[in-house]
């Protein structure tokens, strides 16, 4: 049975969007998925399901999350092979760019159109750049990066529906689940 990893967007932000790990597991198991496991409380969940359609898996999760929580929770799903490839790309980019202040990986619901990728490339500054690789965007932020600025390049808003993780979380999940 295939194994997938879902990255949940915009949970555990403020008082009204709480979604503890135990509740995530309960809801994912409640839709019939098995071998459910979470990692830290930022919406990373691994599971198996006989479903093969990413869109169907995402819709199943999103409908169940909304029913349980009372608010929308976008789910961005990857196979473990896709996550492993994203982690390998992240590792290569980090090695190619020593001295980064931060490296965030934006996980995308859909691959952005080429016109958006070109606009994203144009946002590069001395503070860093965003590189899009399929359904992943890599924010490579150098010493000019201002801590606390969520989108210093103004590129993330061009990605579409996305959620970000620190590169260390991506590497840990790939090691743990792939």
C-alpha cells in the first residue's frame, strides 16, 4: 500500500486554528488511512492508503479536517519518493550555497506555471533568492536576510497554495519516513 506525507497549512497559529497532533492522527485514521504518524506540532503527517490520486487524498483529508475543526486546513500531499527527492534537492542547494542564514522549503499544492516561476526568479536580491523545483520552492536566504520577515523576497505569495518548513524539518522527515 502506498505511503504518503501530508503537510498541513496554517494550523496552530493563534488561538483559533489549534489542531494538536493527537487530533490529526484521530482524523486521518477516521477516514480509513493507516500507519498514521505525526512529527512535531506543525502539521506533518505520514500515512498509508490504497488511494492513488493525490487530489482525492487531499480532498478526503481537507473535508475531514474541516468537519472536525470547523475551519479549512489545506493539505499538500507527496509520496515518500517525492519527499525524498525534495530533501535531496534541498541538500544539494544548501551545499551549493554555503553561508545561508536560512533555507526554507515551500511545499506547493500545484506546480506553478512558467510565467509565475519567471516572476519568482526576478525577486532575487542580495538577501537571497527563491528557486522553484516542481512542487517545491527553496527560499535561500543569505546574511542580508532580516529575521522575522516571513517573505523577505515577496516571492512566496507567487507560489499559490503552499506551506513552508525549515530545511532541517524536511531532511528529518525524509530520513525518518522515506
